[in-house]
C-alpha cells in the first residue's frame, strides 16, 4: 500500500471509529461541537468536526490536534451515563490511529475508571503504570566513547549549560558547534551524549537521540533508526522521505528529547532534522562548515565555536602520546606543540609518530624537524577512536582535510593551496596581499568561499587566519599539483 493510500485508509478508520464512539451516547454532532468549544475556548463548527474526525474532505496527510482529540473524548464521557460512554479501549485506538505520542494517552485517564484505563493501556506498553514515573528513560544507541578527553571539560560544561543544566533550567532550543577540521567536535559531542555525570538525562526524560552524518550521510535513514529505537516499527519500512519525516514529526511531538546530529555537511541534511522541531525539542548540531553553521543557527548566539586547545593542554596531549620521548626531546617537542597550534587531531598523530620512532631506537630530531613543515608525515595516520560511523572506517587526518577542500569549486581549491603556500607561521595574512600574489580577480568571493567551508577564519581589518596544519596541507597539495584531490578515498594504513 502506498503512503497516500495508507493515509486515506487511516482517515477512513478514524471516521468509522468516531461514528462508533458517538452513536451510543445519543449526542448529535452539534452538541459534541458545543462541548468541545467549551473545553477548547475556540470555534469547533460542524464543518471543522467533519474535517477532523469524520473523514469528509480529508487528505492523506490529515493532522489531528491533541487538544481536539482530548476534548472530543471528554465531550463523549462527561454528562453521559456510564453504560453509554465509549470505552477506554476505543479512545486509545483513536489516539493510536491519529499517531498521537504514547505519553499523550495519559490525557485519557480522567475520563475512565481505573480498571478500564489499565486494561486499555496494556496492549501499548507492558509496564506497571504505578512504576512508570520511576522508570529510567530508554537507553538509545550511542557513538564510540571518547575515553581520552583532555582540555575539554570547560567546553563540555558550557554546552551542558546551554542545554539546560544551569541554575534556572533554561535551555537553548538550538545549538550548533563548529570549529576547524580535527579540533575535537565529535569527541566533545560523544562525551556529552554519554552524559557520564547524569546532568542531561533528567532534563530529557524521553531520551537523547544521536546520529552522525558526514559526506553523503543519509538523514532519512537516521530517522528510520531513531524510529526503531523509539519502538515505532511502522516507520522503518516507509520508503518515501516525506512520509518518514511526517511520521517522525507525529512521533516526536511533545516529547522532551535532545536530538544530536554530528558532522552535518549540507544545508539539506540539517533542514530535514530542523523540520522535526516542536516546543519540546532541543537540537544540537556539529559542522566543520561555517556557512552550514550560520544557515542552521540563523543567529550567531546559537553558534558555539570550539577553539583549539590552549598551550598547556596541547602540550599535555602531545606528551601523553609521545611517552618517554617527551622528556628526552622536551625542547624540540615544545616547538612542535607551538607549530601545531593546539589542533587535537594533529597533536595526537604527531605524538604517536614520535613515540614509534623513539621506541625503535631512532633519533627523533629529524622527524620533529619534518613535522614542523611537511604534512606528509601526518597524512596517513588516524587515532583509533576516530571511527567514522557513516563509512565504517577510521579516517586519516589527510582524508579529513581533503574532504573539506574537495567541497570547494575547482578555482577555490587552487586559491586554498596558494594561500597556504604563502602564509607564514602563524598563518595569518592580509587578503589584499594574497590576492596580489595569487592573482585573485575576486578576492572577496574567494574569502567567502574558503571561510564558508571552515578553512579560513576572519580576524577583522581585511586579515584572515588559516590553521597552520591546514597551511601545511595546502603546500602539500600545491607540490602534488592538487592531484590528491582527485584520488578516491582509501582505507588508512
């Protein structure tokens, strides 16, 4: 059955059930409307009643308002002899056909006896209603746990406060975390999702739903996985994206959930998730792209910029991976820490290379010198916990940077390489100077493009910054005539 046929069948089923519920009461539709008007404090004409409940003139995408559903059941139970009232089981079926969230069924409790209500509830959830308030929220699928978490405690606490873990309990309904590629956005988000200190779970009793996208990530499949986790098995087989979105919107309405969407690459991916929003929904996105962040956030106050590690934490991270070599080559390593400008991914890869070289008994100084200027040393290594959920692989730092640059138009790829080649250390430059050296005919357009892709940061006064590891990668691309950008993704060594 197509989604359109399914929607029409649902509308017809609602209409038949409404007729069956109304008939024994002896109430006329005008009387029901008058009662609903009293409860809702708004107009409920017979035409409105017919459109919503009797299936006349309805479309396959008919929407049933929860307040109207509740008012309808109340109108059929108040002032009506018990033997003529509809049963709780009928009311539950009506809410179910209308795709009402399961917790909204509790609205029906005042209208029925305890026994009738309990009997109606049992087919929907197999739990003791008395214990329902105490039961923990469901444990949903989580990402890889970042056991190594250095220098991000303050960032984690700030994000938790945005999400409601603060003195007044106020939450920001929308947050977008952005930052350089490799700065640690995913590690931060993954740690937050695990909620080790338990500050978020009480704020989101209906769950923290997480997914990761990446380039080519399928947002609709993410919704299907969420539906399966929430027990809405009727959504998973639906193929039409619009129908999946609609059903998920019904499912999530009035749920106090935190939706975490990591590594958004396109506006379209983000917009699909934003369409699920309600007054109870809280969104947390991450993206490496400034233009995507601004689009999703709408205002700058909704953007949380994740900066690089400070000097002390950067040194601590690199020394942890370098092991004994961090003491033997302390002065040289301090210079490398400064060069890598607090980028966690680069620090981890460099530390791993240094430790391996020292463990083999080699002089590490040539490697340290090479890592100051040559990106090739970083290119093919990746930390083990940087698992890519979308591809099932562990991306290298070279692949991470390459994917970002590949999103640029071809001329802007050349511009990125040229700017990186001329940028000093630290890699800051005047746009006008870059335009003169690289021959940009439209320097402002180039700056917009690279900054929008998260490859430049504006410093003001016509000056920009490129992270030094990106500048090294740009010089590497220039040396290979950008041929690497045309290579297919390869598995890490």
